[in-house]
C-alpha cells in the first residue's frame, strides 16, 4: 500500500479560508480514511478529492479516493482514481486488483480481467484475487458462447426466409415428385398411347398387320371365271 501523502509533523496547513476543511494534506488523508472505515464513503470522498487536488502525485490519496468512490457506488470515477494509482505505482497489486474490480462493475470485463490477472500474478496466494479473476473470465466465456449462439440462430432464420422469386433447393422427395408429374401417363387396359410406344399391358407393341394390296380387275374376273367353271364341272 502506498505511504501516507506527507509527514504529519510537517505542519502543512491548506485551506480554511475558502470553506475548505482545516488542516493540511496529511490531515485530509487521515480524516478521509477514518470516515471511509466508519462507512461514510461520500464524506470521505470530499476530503480525499481535496487531497489529490493539493498533491496529484500522492498515490496513497488516489488509492483512498478510489476506495471511497467505489464504496459510494461511483464506479466510473473509481476507475479513474485507481487508474491514476496504477500509473503512479505500477507495482501495486492492490491497485491492479481494485482497478480490475471497478472495471467489471462498469461492464468492461476484458480490461478488468487483465488487471485482475496482474494482481493474481503478483499475489497468487490471495484467494480473493484469484476468485475475482475466475469470475471475470467466466463472464467473458459465457458472453462469447451467447454471442456465437445468437449468430447461429440469426443465420438459420435468414436461411429459412423465402423472398419472392427465390426457390429453395429441392430435396430427393421433391425431385421425385416433379419427375412423376412431368412423365406421360401410362394407358390403362387395352388402350394405346397416342404416340404408340406402349401397349395396354405396358409392353412395346408388336408389328401392325399389313393391309392387303387391292385386287386388280382382270385377275379378279379370271378368278371368277375359273370358280364358275369348276362349279359347273362339279355339277356335271
């Protein structure tokens, strides 16, 4: 934890004439921490904001101010305070932990998990650090899974939508139905199709009987005379 902002024996006196609380920088820090420990985070933040304004390089004041803002529910401004703490004291494991925790409270889990991982690496024996890191990573995994599931559902819905002029690919059953619909009907019974390619029983038709040639007139009269002659011979 960073050291106090100033030596209490230094005798710094700041404020008093402009309505600011009396005392110096150390007094503001000390009283702010006392109010924070008693649960009065809002009053503590007022004193600690005075402290960081008087000495922006005091890491302990930024740490206490971040705690006061976090306990008061002002998570966004707590991020600002802990961010400054980490900038001033990059080796502060508590600073990384507090910053990471504050980031998760403002729904910035990716960056929050990074700082929580730093804190857990610096202090692997701190169960709270490890537990908070595990929770942040679990949230990130759950959100990634939900995002992938949502994308799949949207793709499936888009594929199921049919716009005018669109035609879904025909499956085997649809193709078989279309083929039967466009095939010529098979004649029933002894009926023959107009195109003459099948018989009534479905077999190819046999050769049609040839039409006998017409009988010439001369030959017909001679045949008739012969028949008559044979007939008369028989009568005799």
